[in-house]
């Protein structure tokens, strides 16, 4: 499902105009990105999941084609962790 599909589905379910929904979805994504990038804060959506920041420590790796060792710098990654109730629903154990 793409962002356009989500916008269309919301428009069908709510009767709102697609352009208004598109602005809302874009704002929602920008707020999440801003929280993770600028504020370094996790975003928790109860019953759905969490957008969290995972820190990866510096490590050494090997480039086997050139037979050299390289260093990968420490960095942060955005990750999504689904809520327990969401995981249970996916497994077929409806816990609503």
C-alpha cells in the first residue's frame, strides 16, 4: 500500500477531500521525522507501535573484494517497533 492508496482509503471512509487528507498525512510524517531527527525523541502511538531511535556503535568491517578493513562510524537509525496488541492481531490472537 502506498501513501496515495492510504489517502484514497481515508477519503472513501471519511468523505473528506484528498488534498486535505494529503496535507494531514504529510504533516503527520514531518512531525514524526522532526521528533526523531531534531529532538532525538521517540514517538509512541498506543495500540499501533513506536518510532524509536537505535544507536549503532562504531565497528570494524571487512571489504572482502579488496581484502581491506574499514571502520563504520557510530550512527543512529530510525526503527519501528509494533505494539504488543498489534503483533498479537497479526498472529491471529485478536486482543482488541
